[in-house]
């Protein structure tokens, strides 16, 4: 069982990376907050990041829409944006391969099953701005492995709150 | 012949830049792969965003699909959606309106958003209320 070193939440809108100047002072204030998160991460030196974001019809569509999907792959390419040939131009974030953490990811899946939530899992996922914008500012060198967890809050039926809470508990237990 | 098929085409194109290029060269060769009605094909060819929205294409797919996949110029998309004042759903796909401040939300929700939501149950549809 690991130790929860730090927990943080932030917005992930593409403009945070791609066109922050458009937000003026508000953008600067926002980035000051992101810097605080980064400093907290630097101090805590986590071994792995469990990152939750919502699906945007990037990995999934209605032929198969998981409520919650844990990324169990060795690595994930990001950023990837649908129909965008050069996501770096769109987000000002270079495309790269983000290291995963399969053993922790699989423990989280097992923990979720044990806790009564049948999460999905996949080794073949790409990371869009929802994952890459926060990572880019919090761990700019992408030197901490990431377990990405996709949550469907995009389209009915979304997971009910108890499933989300029980999945979160399994993350904490793992 | 459904919103599902139109959305699936947009989704497939988003994951396959070659398919976008093929659509540019020969739209019919892509359209013919999907189970679309003549009305749907016409709406796609004519960049009829409102028809496709009313058909039930998810806004997330519609906004990116029209401009990135189906070749609708950005200016035309903005014009089409700016004129959707009678159709708040379409308007929110591009302009969600002023964001509420976090303090306002906290004041409303208190410390437990679900508790807050349950007090609003009477304002929800039966389906929504069943999830609270």
C-alpha cells in the first residue's frame, strides 16, 4: 500500500497552455496557482501520479463507453487531439510518450473490483489536453509515471456518485 | 441512419487524418461507408449544423466535426452558432456564458454538493432525481 503524498485539482482547458495571454490578469493568477501545485509536487516527490480526467470522445465513442477506465499501459502518447494534425501548434505542448505504471494501475483495477465497482481498463489509450495540460505545468519534464483514469461525464449515463467514490477509495487503498 | 452513425463517422475521422483527407478529395466515398439517410448526407454536405444538432449529435463531436473533419470554415461555424439564440443547447456548444465564481458555487452547494442537489430534487426530472 502506498502513501498519498499530495492531492490537487485544476482546470484543463486547452487555452491554459495554448493561448493564456487571451485571459490577461486572470490567466496570470491561474498560472500562479498552477505553480503552487507544481512546487507542492516538487516537495512531495511522488513516485507516481494518478490522474483523473474526463473523456472527450477521444478514446471512446458510443460503441463502447466505459463509465470509468483505468490506463494500464506501459506508456501513453499525448497530447493527441481528434482531427488535429499538429497538436503542439494547438496546445503549445510537445507531443511525447508519457510513462505509465502498469502494476499500480492493475492494483487499482483489482481494488475497484474488490470494492464492488467494475471499472474498465485499457492499455491502448491516448492522452488529450485533459491530461496533458495539467501534466505539462505540474511535471514539465514528464519524469513521474502516470496512471491515467478516464471518467465519463460527457454523455448519459455517467457513473453514479457511489461508483466514483468507491473507485477513489480503491486508488487510496492501492 | 441515426445520430449514432453521423457521430461515428466524425469520431472515426478524428482518429484517422487520412480519412479527413479522403473526405476532402471525395466526400461520397466516406459517406457511403456509414448507414446514413439521404437527409443526413445532405446535412453533412451542406454543413447544416443546426439539423445535425437537432438530430442529436453531441456538441463535443459537432463543434470539432464541422470545422476539423467536414470542412466548415470557422467563420461559418461561428455565424451558424451565433444565430442559435432560440436554441440555447447549440449556443452553449461554443459560448457557455459567464462562468460562475467558485465562491458563489460554494455558497450554494455548502460543504456537501449531493446534499444540496437532493434539496433541489423537486426541480429535477424523474430520471435525474433517481440518480441523486
